[in-house]
């Protein structure tokens, strides 16, 4: 095996997406296989690694490559239970799938969805339980899964999400009630089964789905209200302009979300409502955000900076900087990190922003310290130099883009120039 291919196998197994891209740019073959004949694309699928999978697909790895066991990398992605990896494969393969290919993929997804991850894995391996289970976050296509391990093999438990993804891609329209039932079966607003159902419905951008979601706003069950709020949020995210240049659901969403944000009592639902508002440019969102700046649930307080920033003239409300400064001292680290996230790249930098960023230089979270230093450097604030000393050691080889890390160097170059 040529040296670059040998290194590619090692980088894929190590989950080093940036190194994988470097090797592919240097000429490594994206169809490289390991010593057992397993293509690196299949290694990435087996590791549920969306970043490495997309790197290989971008370089030309074939998701429909026939494998000795009669499967393809795409079919293995379907059985993996990872909706994000499946979606990435479909993006490169959908136009080449035959009718028989689609039916086979759908049949496989339905079988796993009907059986469930643990029982399906037991059937595939011949092993009996109890199975191992641990919760993970897939950051490449943000959603949570349980990893199920049995008989030495593992799958994600996103079989319903995979089926929903395939059906939407292949033009199989499930009713609102069917997708709601799939989400409620999980009863977990952060799981992939839930997020895939709400994303598919929100992407339809039709009156039927919109009205069905709004019916749930007054439901006594907060999970049903959360489902409705997530669907409306996805409407806002995927809304597209009409011939006149207007966004047809933007005004509707404002009319729904503004009063909803005031009356909603469940924190999880309120977070989703504020997420939707944060995507809309309207000065009224500032007042709504300010009303929740001292909410007892930190998840709600993390949404306040985004709602304040989203208006056309960001952070210009008379109380905006006072509120941001208070949230920067919030007892919850997640709230402080969100404030830093909004400020470190904020183009309207000034003394108020720099003073807040300087307060993050002693945060426990190294990434927050790095972003605070970057923001100070980009604002030509000399406090970035001392802040850089507080960052601590950083393994630059694990960073896909080191622009953020070089902010102080650029600041010093500007000063020297």
C-alpha cells in the first residue's frame, strides 16, 4: 500500500478529519481499503464519523460502491442508525439510485425502525443482552443518540430518524400525525428521531403543515408544544423568498412567536420559541429577549444574546450592553460561553465589547479563553497579549483551521507594521 494510503487509513481510524483532507489533497485515493479490504469510507461509517465521511465523499469516495457482502457504504450507513451520515451519503448518491435501490434502502430502514436498535443488533450478531448503552452528541449534524453495543458491534439508535430522512428524500410524504407519533415515541426533544421529524415537516413550507403545528400551541402537554415550536422554528430556517422577494412565513412566524414567548411557561418550549425569534429581524424581539434575561432556567438565558443581536442594528437597544455585561457574569458557564460566542466576532466592536471579552480570560473553558483573546486581538486591544499567555497549551494538529489561534500574531504584525 502506498505511504499516503497507509496514512489515510490511520487518519480515518483516528477520526482526524483535517488530516484526512490533507492526505486527500496530497493525492491519497478516497477509495483506499485497509489490509482486510474494507474501504476507508466504510471505516468512517462504522465509527459514526460524519466529519471524516464528508471529507471522503467530497474527495470522490463512492457511497454506492459494491462490497463483497452485497451491501454498499450507503446501505451500511442506513443500518448504522446515524441519520446525519445517511443524509451525507444520499446527497452524493440520490441521482444514481434506481427504483430497486430505493426500495431496498427503505425496506432496510423500516425493518430496523420496526425492530429497534437493540433487537436489530441482537438479530444481526446472534448475541443476547443486556446491551450496553451510552448517550452521545453528534456535532456534525447536531442531534443526540444512544450508542447500543452488543456482541462486539455497535449501532446508533436513530433508526426512525434514518427512515424519516430516506422517505423525505424519496418523496414519500408521511402525515403530520405520523411524524408527530415518531417524535413522541422518543419523547426526547434533543434526539435525532425528534429533530429529523421536525426538520422534515418544517421543510415542507405549506399551509397544511403550518396549521397542524399551530393547533398544538395550546396543548397541555409541553412535549406537543415543543414539537410545534420546533416545527415553526424549522419553517423560519427554511423559508424561501417569493417572486416579490418577501418571505411568506416570516410575518406569520413573528405573529405566532412573539406572544408565545411571553406566555410560555415550560423552559424547553420557551427555548425553541426564542430560537425561532432569533432568526427573525424585528425590533420587538429585543423586548422579548430582555423580558427573559433573569429567567431562572439557564437554557432560556442562553437565548437572550441571540435575540438581542438578530435585529438589523445589533445590540443597539439602550439596555443591550448592560444585559450582556450581566450575562457575562452569569453563574452558569453555558450562559457566559454564549455571550463570548456572540461578541468575539462582532463587527461593531468597541470598549463595551472589549471589556466584556476581557472578563472571559480566566474562564475554565479553554475554547472560551481562545475566542475571548481572538476578539480582543481583532479589536486591537492590548489585553489580548496577556490573554494569550492564559490560554495554555494547544494541540494545533487537532484544529481544522488555526485562524482563530493566530489572532494575537496578526495583532502584533499590525503593530509592528
